[in-house]
């Protein structure tokens, strides 16, 4: 019985880690998409992503 409880605890932790990882992945993808859109928008107006010098 002890092992079952430990096993369930490990499963619960793994599930939480997976959920955290998915959220972080979604946030990272959203930031990358925003950066891509910003660069593309800047190129339309003749600006570069690095700024003008």
C-alpha cells in the first residue's frame, strides 16, 4: 500500500511538471510569434528589427 501512495504522488508531480512545461512552451511560442510579427511589420515600413543607425 505504501508504494501505491508514493506512485500516485510521483504521477501527480509529473503531471504538474508537464502542465507547467506546456504553459511555458505556449508563452515562449507567443513571444516568438510577437517578435516575428514585429520584425515583419518593421520591414514593411523600411525599418529593421535592430533599429536604424
